[in-house]
C-alpha cells in the first residue's frame, strides 16, 4: 500500500478533513495579523507588502503591510503583519 493510499484510508476511517486526505492547502488566520499556510510548494514572490506562494496548481497571494515570515519549513509558513487580503490564483 502506498503512503498516499494509507493516508486517504486513515483519513476516511477517522473522519479527518479533506485537506489531510488530499494534501490540499490549509490556511488559518489570526485576525488580520497572522496567516498560517500548510502544503505550499515554495515562495514565488516576497516583499514587505506581498507574498505569493506556489501551491502546485496555482498560487496564494497574501497582501498587506509590513508582511514578514515568522517561521517556515518545507511545506508550512507563518506570516505576520497587517494582512489586507488572501487570494487564490489559478
């Protein structure tokens, strides 16, 4: 059994959300001050007013003021600043 197949079966068994099942993006916001995004594929663009992340099929753009990276690893990123918008680009 492949790793992906195992994850899908376990997610179904434990009634886990779709983002866990299919490796879909997961986004959490804390007010307009922090954004946490899982399952990104890298940073495409980074400035103090905009961050654009590769999501495999499309991208996610976070805009605002004084945006910075608080933490990042291979597939998770936490951004802070004054978040104006989060948009999806296909």
